[in-house]
C-alpha cells in the first residue's frame, strides 16, 4: 500500500483555529492533505488549505511530524501507513472563495463530508480532534510557542 505523506496546517487567527469539521462535529481535523510528487511539503499545505477552505496562506514554521500505522491506531484518517507534517501557517487574506472548497470525505464513511470551521482556542480541550495524540502539546504550543517533542509515533497507547 505504501506510505501516504501529507502536510497539515495549524492556522490561528483572532483567538480561533481553523479546522475541518467532519459531519456535524463527529470529529475535527487539520486542513491539509497529500503531498504530490512535484511539490514540497510547504507547497502542498498551501494548495490543500486553499482547496479545502478557500483561504490563501503562507507557511511560517515547522511544528511537528506525526506518524501512524493503522494496525496500531484506531483513527478516522483512514488505513495504511501515514506521515503528517504540521506547519504553523498564517492567512494572507481574510477573503475566502466558497466556490473553491472541495470537501473531503471520511475514509470509513463517504457520506461524512468536511467543511472548514473556525473554532475557539478554548474549545480545543473538549472537541474530538484528530490526531488526538498531539492535543496537549498543541495547546501548550499555542500558549507558549514551544512544541516538544517534534516527532510523534502513534502506538497502542494512543488508541481511542
């Protein structure tokens, strides 16, 4: 099956974070997606965020890498071996073109579609966010600007 390599964006603006909401809030994930053969990880996250949300962004900094194998983890993000590279990004414009949004489907339930949603930073502790393994470190990063460790491997301890 191979490894799926993806880029994900952490976009914070006006005390809110931009996430993709699946269904009516069954879970939320970070905007982004698969890196194509001809692009770098930062180029992919810029393209994917524009396709999924209609927002234009710039990449500020690398945050972390999160790797998982579906045999070890019970995730919504589909099967197989996956590596997600997270970047801190910022909006280049508050304008959005709704016509450009291409909603993703949940790999395990194609009837569940995503839509972009701005979520209050205070809600990060309570909403079902994927991947959940980095939740605490992400909240610390938002509060302090420090993200450690820089690499996460999903093991059986992260199964929800």
